[in-house]
C-alpha cells in the first residue's frame, strides 16, 4: 500500500473509532437512565408493599371489631376476604 492508501485507512479507522465512542457514550447514558428507572420502580414496589401491609392490618382490625360486635365469623371472613384463622390470630 502507498501512503495515500494508508492515510485513507487511518481516516476510516479514526472515523469508526469516533463513531464507536459516540455509541458507547450513548449506551452508557441509556444504561444510567435505565438504572435510575429501575431504582425508582424498586422504591415504588417497596412503598406499595408497605401500603399493602398497612391496608391488611387495617382490614384485620376492622374484621376483629366486627367479630367483637357479634357478627358471625364466617360472615366477617366473607366480607373481608380474610380467613377465620387470620381473624382469630
């Protein structure tokens, strides 16, 4: 190869290198965005789990109050969706 051909090869290599660098930068940016979204979703899941636990505790409390008011355990279980064992625990 002559100097002109080497020069063209070097220019092509440099162009491809810059293109790859840009792609890497773009992928890193996208990766960071996805990591942030994952963290946000995990946080939201934890929040929802906590809410679910709180709602279950309130449902248990309400069911137990219904039992104490004299309503039949089977009826309370049907209304609340809780098992009699849960209500009595």
